[in-house]
């Protein structure tokens, strides 16, 4: 079965120690509400970026702040002052080596 690529998909970049990684997520679970729920329930931790993308149209947006705000809304009222201070990494570039990607140079 061919997936519909003309829709929004969501991907997450997390931190584990000094490494960044993308958790393995089923294609059917790459929905915004599912990711918010997974973050809220602790299934996904140490989120550093949330990306929304559409492969057919060729665009990608950093929606980290919006998703983390949704995921922590219920917790803010219950645990005022104890919500972790999420950093905005939108202006920082993730180097290939730090992300675990080998560089290949064509000669």
C-alpha cells in the first residue's frame, strides 16, 4: 500500500547524554496529537526539536515551542514552577558529527 505523502508528518529530535537521536515512530503515529500525548505521558523525553514536514510539497517547519506548550499545559497548573525550562534550538545548527551522521565528500 502506497502512503499518502501529501500530508503533514511530525518527527522529534531527542537528547540522550551527549548524543542526539530520532526515536523510531510508526508512520501511523507521526501525528501531532499522538506526539503530544507521548511527550505528556513520558514515552518521549528530552525533546530538543519537533519538526512538521510534508514530503510531497517539500517543506519543513520547526514547531518545538508549540508542541511542548501543548504537552505541558496540564502539568503547569498542577505543578506550578516545576515545569522544565525547554530551550529553543531553532537558531542553533546541529553539526553532522554531533547528530551521528558521517560526512561524505565527493572527490
